[in-house]
C-alpha cells in the first residue's frame, strides 16, 4: 500500500505481475487533481501572507503561515505541508505562538529571496488535523476491547500570487556600503598583514560574489567570508566580512573593489 500526494494530473501506469510463468496486467488509473479551495472550518483555518506581492530578483520577501486553532479544541496531531519554493532561496526566520480572538495561533515566518523573474503561485497548502477515534467491537462496556486510530480533517490555505521582476545585469539587489581596512600599512618584509573587506547594508547578502585580491608578486591567503544577517523593517540587513592575509617583500597597493548594486530604482557602483 502506498500513500502519495499528487500536485497535478497523473496516471498510474499498468504493471506486469508474473505468476507461474503467466503474465497478469493491472489497469492504469487516471487521477485528476482539482484546485482546492480555502477551508472555511470554524475550528481551524490557515492563512498565507507576504509583505509584498511584487519584488525584484534578490529582493527579500517575508512570507508567513498562520495556523488558527479554536482555544477549546484538542487535536492529537497537526501536520502542515511544506510550501513549494522553487526558484527562491528560503530561510525560516521564526516561529511564534500566541492567542487572539478565541484562537491559538502558530505563526511561521520565512525569508524568500527570488532567483528568477516570472509570475509565481504559492499555495494552497494543506494542514492535516488528526483526532483520536476509538472503535469497540461490542456495545457492552464490559468488553474493554478498544482500538484507537487518528481520523484526519483537511484544512486548506489561501493562494498567493507573486510577480518577480528582473534587475540590471551583473547587479546585486540592495543598498550597501563597502570598505577595506588593513591592520597596518607599514611592515617588515614578508611580515603578514591582515586585510578585511567589509560590506554593510540591506539587500541580497547571499548573492554577493566571492571577492579576491589579485596582487602580483605577493602571497595572499584568504578565509571564507563571514556573513551575519538580521531582519530590520522587513528587510534583510547584515554585515559581510572577508579576511585576507598578505605576505610581500616589497611595497604593494590594493586596488579598490567595486560592486554594482540596484536598490529598486537606481543602479550604482560602490
């Protein structure tokens, strides 16, 4: 026995079964998938929301799932389907539980970063609410032979439409400031110098390139960049820090590092 959840029309093909050298064939089964409607259950409901329905490639979107449960209900199981986030980088931000207007609410927040232009639909997604169902083979309570199983109710969310627009080629979405600093500018021959590239601001930190210091006649060692991000005013903000160690036996000059950015209105070089 198999259980599966089709997301589009599908045909289970015929199968061959060989018994005593004789082949038997199963019949194919066509399954038609219809678009579910948002559930209007009075005890449970689920809502999807975003802080914006139009965004650029790389522009972070805050996506939320809110599951509402009447305060006097006691289900044994709640299983929420994971949304389909194709063409988005995703990261769960938080999970909150609180009560409001007679409902216990569980709120999941995600960060979505679009990677491709186009029109997208998120949802409806499914939540399965399970209640314990007891069945006894006899009406007489003397026979304490009880079997228990979960019976599920399906709760469907609403559907969201998103439009993702392209940005200028080779640009990174966001508003950043960048600077480079060295721990010393006067040193002895082949004495290590620590250099840090630091980028601050708000935008698509996860699409920043792996920056290099191309120095001739010098040895350069580099660490992996350290990226710390946080959500501020529904924006992804943070600090990018990459450290280099340089060894040289003569004077060197580090050329400026440039980044092409787009803030939703203007393109600039920082």
